[in-house]
């Protein structure tokens, strides 16, 4: 998997909105800590929406891609609260 672009926007409530554009396939994981993304994940969504949704793995602080089995370009949107994971 390859992260093509990462955009981070601070929210007024102290949280963070993150938009990750990646090239990957279903089952691959994005380790949020290694991408410099900290905090409690309150919301996550993968675009384009497929038959299989992405998953958040709280113990690993990672997102596992859903969507297509083959490698495609996709976006992952995250809303993180302040504080620790």
C-alpha cells in the first residue's frame, strides 16, 4: 500500500479531520501512529464505498481497508478526538 496524499485539518473542538488518499487493496492496513495521526478515532469512512467497509483496529491504532480486492486508488476520511488513542 502507498499513501499518495495526507491532509490534516484541526477542528474547533480540539480534534482533527484527516483525509488520506491511498493506493491499496482490501485487507491492507494503515498504521495511524506511523503516519503521525494521534487521538481517539471517532469516525472513519472509505471512498468510494464498496461492498466491504473499512475497519478500525483500536488495539493497533490502524485502519484496515475494505473496498475492492484489487489495488485501487481510494480515500479514507477520519475524525479524531483530542487526547490519547
